[in-house]
């Protein structure tokens, strides 16, 4: 293409189409390119406009008695995220007590769309899922009237308190408050221990000879053999237990896991996996007891000291 000359009075440099396009592109791009100073100013403004964050230290009681350390990050009255303990500054001799995934998901529990925020009264048949919203005054009146009527007709034993859900072990868990209320009005029917510890209370006397036994977790490192029977601590247990189980494994402790499933505990700890058929636990236990006693493999003096006779 031929060069285009300016129509002004003086001579101007010729501008080609290519130069014109390049210059125009540069001019168009200028508004979208920020200098470092401009970018920094925008960042400062964004920080100033952001609501101040407050970290509230609490613990997780979400269907768990572990009460692991969690911290709620709150901005403008809203929990934005959940974190956990970053270090073990409180005790350098112990592993960091970090919360598990369930504890760190507490925010979703708080803001879940299905969470009840006000009383609901069933208006259809059971199972139909038909409810209507009522006031707190109406709800407390209904509860009080029915509670009084049932107690007068059937007695205090007709009132039963089950384990409260979602806040297990919490200071303000619903079952504790209900027990206190019913104790003040004549008593109630109690359950035996809890859904997670009842088996421990039943088995401990037959294992140690007393109702309760305990020691510091670091003594586990002296154990030569561990049998985990229907126990899946890698997936289910809280606290420092898994830390010490892994240390035991490194020290040469032998693990036998009895479980129909190939669990995470089997894959991470088991030297021997016994995948017995469901409901055959008692048969395997009886067989083991028979061999131990008939072949005199047990410490008879130890059992006699615990006042066991067989």
C-alpha cells in the first residue's frame, strides 16, 4: 500500500496501515493496563472494604465425644470457614490434636438448608412428611400439656430420654437438659450407658478384672500383639490413638484384624486379616478359648489372682 501523507501545512512522517493498527492497539490497551501503584491501591481498597475476620475457638461435638479443636472464622456475623489447631505448642511431647473432616465440616451443619430453625407440628399421618410452622409459645404449651397428661396417666416410667444427636458430649446437648427437666418432675426411664460405650463397660471387667482400666497412651508402644476385633480405628476413632497405632506398627507390634470387611484398618495395620463370616464371631471366640484352655496356653496364676475360676 502507498504511504498516506498528512494534509497539514507542514511535512509529517508518512504513516502506514501497519503502524496505524499497532498504535491504535496500544492506545486501546492502555485503559486495561494498571500500573503497580494502581494495582496496589486496588488491593488496599479491597482489604479495607472486607469485613474484619474474628476467629472463635471452640470444639467439635458433632456426634462425637472427641471434642477436637476447631476454630470458626467469622466475618460480619457469618462463619466463612472452619480451621483446626495449627501446632502442638501446648504440649510439644504430644502430636497435634487436629480435627477430622467431620469436625471441619461443621459450617455445613450450621448452614444446612434442612436445619430446623423454628417449631414444626405434624399435621398429617406419620411418615407423610406434612408439617406446619407454629410459634414457640404454642410448641412449649403442647409439650407441657402432653407431658403432664402422660405422666399422670402412666407414671414417670413412661417417659424415656434417648441419646441426643448431633451434639454428643456437648455441655448443652438436648438429652442432658431433658434428663434434668424430667428429674425435677418425678423421674424418667433411663437407658443403659451410651450407644458407643455400652459394650466397653460390659467387656472391661472380663478383660481386666475391674470395671475400668487405663494408662497413658505411650505405654501402647510396649505392646507385642494387638487384636482388633470388629474395630476400625483408622476410620472411626478420634484423638491420638491412630498416631500411637502407627508408632506401634513402626516399632514392630503385630496386628491381627478380625473383620468381614477389608477396612482401612486392615490395609494400614494388619499383619493378618481374618475375614470371618458375619454372625460367626462367637464360634471363633469359643474355638480360640477351647484351644487356649485345653492346651494350657493361658496364665492360670493370673486368672486366679483375678478370682476367675473355670
